[in-house]
C-alpha cells in the first residue's frame, strides 16, 4: 500500500512539474495553451481580451488591454511567470524617486519613449525605454528607490 502511495505521489509530482515548465519537445500549440491558461488563471478578465504574444530571446510576452490600460505579462523561456507591467504616462504623477533619478542620470541625453510600472507582490519597480536624438534606444529597470539597472542589449 505504501508503494502505491509513493508511485502516485511521484507521478503527481512529474505531471505537475511538466505542467509548469516549457521544454523543447512541446509544440507551439502546447506552449500557447500553457501560457494562455496561466494568464487566464492570474487575470480572468483576459479571457475576453485579444492577447498578442511575442516570443523573444528572454521569453514570452503577452500584450493586452483591459479598461483602456495596456499590459505586458512576461514569462521566461521555461514558461515561468516573471511579472506584469502596466503602461503609464510620463507625467506629473510619476513618483518623485523615479523622476529625480531619470533627471539625474538621463534627462540631458535621453527622452522617455515608454514607461511601465510593475506592482507585483514580489517585484515592484519601473521599466523605462529611453531614446536619444540619434534614435538610439536604452532600456532600464528602476527600483522604488530610483536605483538604475541598464537592460540595453548591445548588438
């Protein structure tokens, strides 16, 4: 009886771990089904929305709009949820720490081209896409204290 319980427990662990991770043997349809299922579980309101998927070097991005707000939910290459970003306007409502850090580090050289807020329980901060007068794009992550991390990938 104990052996049967151990076998069932082992099989359950294998099935659950397979369901949570994308591997190279999965078809595009299987990947899409898994990611969409997780997105709908996290944000049920996405069931009624058009989701645009982007497959990049860093993973999978789901782009969608709810109540006139643009969202980006990011998963890594294994299909593990990383974060959800909401697009914001660069205006007077930007937190002072973010605005001050931008002005100190980038104001003279770059303009804000895009601004996203992450307010997940385990990760809070801001993504900024900056553009200089030559059209060069710089992507940065800024934490709540205004500390800057350059995410720009060199070509």
